């Protein structure tokens, strides 16, 4: 696990400034990695007035540097950000799903893939527990989803080494439903992490989640990874809100059919002459993906304007 031991630096003066990245935020303190080491920081009060919360992944400017402490003076423009868990400037989201125990929740997976597409974050689907059950159908469902699809078999290190190589120099979040083996996968990617793992509770059908705080861990290849709290279907909307007019663009399988429907404002739900629905009927677009789209569209129809403003 990353060592947040603080380095004491001989930096003269109070007006020095450094660029850095927040690795961890906890209890009003921010641990920022910079070229000069890791600093324990507090943030300017102006952020609270501006309703801005610094978070892991934020690239920041430090000032008032003294020994092992500093002040987060400025948050540099974000490439992207997630609301829950609070993370910024992600290159990848790795969605870990298992073939069984628990069974894959495709609706929930599709919701998060849509969020990643909406945010402009690359997606990876990492399928685990192949030793317990094979699931070739998953690869077929997601072959045109825009996500990189990886089958993780710990008997074949190349399967997870490929993921490790993809993350070189990148910032990635690992997430997935509780019990799918996120921590196990992370420990295989980098044994130094030594993340806790929990057995699945068969009675509850889910794992006893052991991840407590969002924290970026540095890999030997220069990448950073975050093991994020497990999610449930009730938490999906807390990531972000996609309005119904933008939802279809978050399903890459639909892109070939945009503009080919009979009606220019086609919602791809039940309209006559809908090119997307025809593709679903022909099996070109997986039915499960379209079902997830319809569920999300129904939710988007009920979104109030104040909810959208509250997420901004």
C-alpha cells in the first residue's frame, strides 16, 4: 500500500509554488504528490465558498510550503470528474464483473459504461472467476460497446499483465459490484498494494466490502489506480445525470443508426421506422444493451431541473 510518510524539505520562504496531484483526501486534509515529495495540505477556504471540493486525482497548485505541509492554492482545470466516488482526471474506469457469485448485473454495468462514455473516460470490462464458470456471451454482448473487454484468468498472467500495461502513465479507477474480486485483481496487478479482500456472503449474495477511502496508488509503471467503494443499483444516479436527449450517444452501438430513423427526434423506444429498433430485432444490437438504454431513458424522463443543477 502506498506509504504516505511525509518528507521534510528544505524549501526557503512561504511563497514557493509547486504543481502536484491529490492522492488522498480525508478529514479535511489532502495528501499531494509533487516533484518534491508528498505534502500534507489544507485547502483554501475559497473552495468551500465556490462549492468546490478538492478530490483524489485533482491536479493542484501548492503554496505556503513549509517543511512537510502546504496549502492547496488552486485546482487546475479538470479533464473530467465523478461525483461518487469523488475522483478527477481519469483516463480509464475498469469495471470488474464476475461470471458468477455474484452473477453479472448487466443493467448496472451498462449504466456505468454510459456514464464513462458521457464523461469521455475510456472503459475496460475485466471479467473474473472464469475458473468457476465460463461466460462467452458477455464478450459478444460488449464487442461493440466501446469498452475494452478482458477475461482475467490468474492461471495465465498475460491476461492481467495486459491490463497493467494499458495503465502505464494513466489514472484509472477500479469499480464493480461487491464481491466480484476488485481487490484480488488489484493485488495481482501490483502485489505491493496488499489490499484487503473479503469472502462472499452467500446468505446476502454480496461481499463484505473492505474498501474505506478513495485513494490513488502509484504503480511501478507510472500509473495510478483507485480502488473505489462497491456500488449498488441505488447509487447509480449519484455518479452523474445523463439527460434523455444525450443518452443515445452514450451507447456506441447506436452510432451507426443515428439520423437513419423515420423521425428526426426518435427516442429509439417504440417508434415506427426506428433504425435502432430494427438493429435490435436483427440481433445486431444486443437486446440487453437496448433494455438498459430503455431503463435509463425512463429514469431520465423523470429527472427534475433542480436535480440537474444540483449535480453541476
